[in-house]
C-alpha cells in the first residue's frame, strides 16, 4: 500500500522530474497518456487539487453521493490502510466508529482552504476493497460557505476501460494523468485480496507512497470513479507494497511499477433512504454486506455460490468445469464442479477467495466429493489437490487420485484455524495424464466461521 514512507523512494521520482508541487499533471512524462488534443476543458479542471484533503500520512478527498443533500454531513474518502488506527486485518470491517481525524482541505492550486474534522468512520475495510469513508462534523453547505469548496461526486456507475482519468494527490500536491487499462478480478498483497481493481496504463500513473487515498477522477464527467490504492515497488510477488494479479488458473503475475486503484461506486449500492451506509440493503457490494462488523452466525457459509447452482458466479478457473451435465450426478441440485474426465493430458482448476474473520471460533472447510476412473493398478496417474493459498504460501489439504476411487459422495472437513483474520484462496487443482480418464466431482462446498 502506498502510504507515506521514507523519502528514499521519492528521490527516484525527483530524479525523473515527475513530481510537481504546484498542481500540474504528471502526464507529460508518460507517452501512453492522452494527447493534448484529447484533453477537454473538463479534463484540465480535473487535474487540479480542488476539494482534495491532505492527511498526515495519505491523500483524501471531500466527496458526496449523487443523492446527497446540502444539509447532509459532508464526507471524506481515503484508503482503508490510511485509517488512523493502522492497517485493518483481512476480513475486518468497521462501521459507525467514532473518530477525531482531521485534514487540510485544498483549493485547485494546493493552498489550504481550512481544516475539516471527522467524528465518525462510516465504513472502513481492507478486504475486497481498500477504503475508509469518514463523516465530517460540518454539512456540505456549511463547508461551502466557510471555504468555498464543492465536494466531488462519487459516480454510481462501474468505470469503463480506457477512460481518461486524473489522480490528484493532496499529500504531495501533485496530479497524475493516464487511463484505465482494464480491471483485475483479484489483486493480492500480503494477507489482503481486492476485487475488480482498476489497473492504470503502464507506463502511466506510477503513483508513489503518500498518494494512497487520492480520488480517481473521470476526466469527462469529473466524478470520482475510484480511489488510488497501491503499486508494485520492487517486482516481488504478492508481498506488502508488491501486489500481484491472480489469474483465473490461480497463477500470479507482477509488473514492477504497476499501480492500481479500487472502485468506489460500491458505496452507492449500500445507501439507506437517509443516505447512510447500510450493509443490509439488497444488492450492497461492500464487504460485510448483511453483516457489518458482526461475525457470521455459527455455521454460516462464507463462500459465494457454494453449491455451484449459479454456475461460474463467485468462482474463477477452467471454463466448463462447473456444469449441470447429467453424466455425473450432483450431490444436491443439478450443478457441481467436475474436474477431469478427459482421458488426455490436461490441467483444470477452480478457486475462490474468502476472508476468514479474526473473530471466527472454529473456521472449517467442508465439501462433498465422488471419484471414478478408467485407470487400473496402484499408481497415481491422475490427481486432484485441495489447496489453500495464503499470501505467497500454498498448502495442500488433501490429494485424491485414480487409486481408491469411490462413486459414492463422501463429505470431507478440514480445520482452517491457522487462517483466522486472513484472506485466503480455496483452490481445487486437477492434473490428468495422457490416457484413461479419472473424474473428480465436488459439490456443496462450505467455509464456516464455527
């Protein structure tokens, strides 16, 4: 995460001439950025620092929802890892928590408009996304009267690939301009995993420590479409300050210098009639929906689509492995995960990332499995492994093969206590040799808090 760190890393940026202290865009240093002819008046306005907020360790911004009223309390948006209490554990969600955070509200040139103060953390997490949203002590109207500042509006739409965007950092009083270069289904850094992350064009917005929490502004609409989050410092894989992209097959890739943000329209899916964050609102996308900071009830399944009845929803991996084919029965319903059965050299997998609450009493993984094979003898030619990926460590909980198959479903259960407070990826990985099929069929999976 790109919170403020020692200035050694900054020295490299200064040497490249990328840092500005007066607010102009850093775009000139990046050949892949939009051309001057593409920059509209609105885009130039987006490159300023107006309505950003400088914190003691991060950047932030003064924001409102599309439905906010002038009489509503104003809000301040930054990263979850910028929370004044320190990094939040994987699976941890804060709601309606008292706060005394303050920051300096800036104008377009980076000069102070005054101080804004918070009295509540409306929502914060580093799981699934990385955000902290504060409620300020003043209303939008009061802040506008006192400082002349108008809050930035959080878009209620998923951003679009290739969108030209600006990242104004109040901490460094500088801006970056580039465009969106796709979305990352799973981005992993240390114990944290984020979903549907915004990838910046590279080279492009190579943000530095201290820019964490900066708003990502759509140059055309001037709305906030995301929040700057992190970047890969050293080219390392999935470690702190070195996020990695998790591919559909469970492999990971990195690009040294690549930076990422998180989408913010999720907030607008979780609003009550009074425009407060309400995690019980149907369709709420924020982590902790229908639960907030309350631990899941005993036995509650933390997995999405655990019985595969919604097809690929919630899972990533081999196309067609989740199937309603009648050639192999489901344990319940009609859909199941069927790996193998090819009779030829193949590798297949399915995985899902899940956060184990730090408050879990006895977290467990369970699933039902049946196997059948055309192989003979006692040599394991075809295998399926059940694995847990935590950070850079992959642990195999069980291995099944063509030896000792059973076409009768049996339930298997494993202790996940070692992963309390962590975001893990559950993975089913199958390898089949060049002839004679073996089928591994899994259904009715569950990860419970206990």
